[in-house]
């Protein structure tokens, strides 16, 4: 009897140990940062004025003061000049060089890179599926080189100059500065920290008036002569960054607005979407379905072993076991998804929560199926013996 009791206790200890191991394993794989180190990938360039952006890098301002938002507006037109060099033309996805964001993706002003194209637009139609007005200028060269880009917008449309040449124009695109108390300028990434741009920025200026072709030519020529934007101060730009500090946590605005850029030592996401709806960024491709399958499979072992443990602790009602297991796994998955909102290398998704919970339910159902199959096989000899006994009894009675 003691041997049987000790054997049962040992099996129970083994089961609990396995449950703890699977729990922490699930937690580890759910919260592992992958290649994210929390260090900001935006750093000063030592050999010349500029900031080098690598993966998970970001620089940003505090929310704009009203005078800046009123000074740079679509009513009178405005211009942006920026000197930069991409690291590559082969990066995946749509990467943000510069954006002005007010908390609404549909309003943001964006200068981004897709392969060798520099794209200027308002909104979040990165793949251009909705055919939102944009300007796309191809800056391809055998090896990436410094590009001096001028964006000029007015009621007549938007023009993009690459160096001294007019690269693209779109009369249907009138760029707008987003409005709101949360409006801020971001360089090298999106507010979510998930659209890292790799490259170097050497100077940036905003003007509260549209630059014409001659002015764009002059700015480009002076830049290539001086290799800095200090000449732009004479044009009284609303915002001007020379990036010549080479140290510290700020890039100072030499323009009229004094809108200084923060370069924090650690990567900081400005917006943290928690449990984003499944249709946000939906792409029905191979990776989408693989992600769903992985999230389902990842919680099957936990659902299976947790339901097994609950049965061993004499939580005998199947309904209670199912509810307790699924609820526990749901809470664990929800916790993981909330924490992932603070990690740029991960995404907090409602779809992941649903997939994880479904996996836990499948794990419970697998256990219940095994219990019923094993129980049916264990009962089979008993039924056979009972039926045999009845037949023998009937035979004697008939004799």
C-alpha cells in the first residue's frame, strides 16, 4: 500500500514539475526579445555631423507647440530638405526616414524608403493598395550615396527634387502637417518602433513656405559644397538640425521653433498598441498562416498538461477542467500580449491571443479523448467477463 502511495506521489510530483517547465517555456518563447537589445540604435557619427540609424533606432521631439504647427501648414505650403544616405536598397518592408505623427496613422506625414524608392505621402497606405496620393522617387545607384532631398508642397501639388533635379511631381498630393496635442517629429523609425530605417542623416530643415526650382538648386549646390546645412540659417527655417553636436542626448534645433530632438540611450516606443485587431496590417501570405499555426501549437502542450494535472488533483468535472484550463491559458496569453506591446521586436495582437487560447482548448480536448479511449479499452474486458457470466448462467438455467 505504501509503495503504491509513494508511486502515486512521485507521478504527481513529476506531472507538476513538467507543468512548471512547460509554463516557463511558454513564457520564455512568448517574451523572448529575439534580436532586440533595448539599446537605441541611433548614435552620433564621430567623423562628421550626423546621426547613424540602425535597427531599433529612433530620435523624436516633444509634442509640437501651437506656434510651430501654425507656422508650418498646408495653407501656405511648406518644404523639407534632408541630406541622408541609406545603408542599403535591399531592406525588407517600408522603413521610416522621417514622420510627423499625431497618434493617428491616417494623418501622419511620412518620408520613407522602400527598396531604392523614397516615398512621400500622408497616411498609412504603405503598400499603396488604397492608391493614396504619393510621390515616389527612385534614388538607385550601384552603391548607396549621399542624397540631398527637397520636398516642396503647396496648393498646386507636391514636387520632389533629388539633388538639383526634379525627380517627381504630383498635382493631386498636397501634404499636410498632422494636428493635435500629440503631434511630434520622429526620425529613423515609426512611433511603434517597428519600421526601422538603416542609414545616416546629416541635416534636416523645415521651411514654412514652398521652395521653387531655383531655391532647390541653390540648397543642393550649397550642401554639396559645404557638406552641412549651416547656410540654411539665412533662410530662417522653422526647424533646422545640423547634427553637429556629436555627443549627448539631444540634437538642437537651430531654427525658429527650438524643437529639439531627443536621442535616448534606450529604444523607446512612443505608441504601444495593445491587442491590435486581426485586420490591422492583414496580409494573407505564407507567413501569416505559419504564425497562426505556431501560436496554436505553442499552447497545446500547456493545455494538455494543465488539464492532466487538474484531473490528478481530483477536479473531476470535465466541464470545470475545460473552463479552468482555457481560462488560465487565456490569462497567460493576455499577459504575454500586453508585455509584448513594450517590445518593438514583438507585436501585441488579438489574433495571437485567439490562436493561443484555441491551442489550449485543443490540448484539453486531446487529453479528454485519450482518457475516453484508454477508459474504453480498460472497461472492455470487464464487459466481456460480465457478458460471459450471463451466458453461462443462462446456459445452466436452460439445462
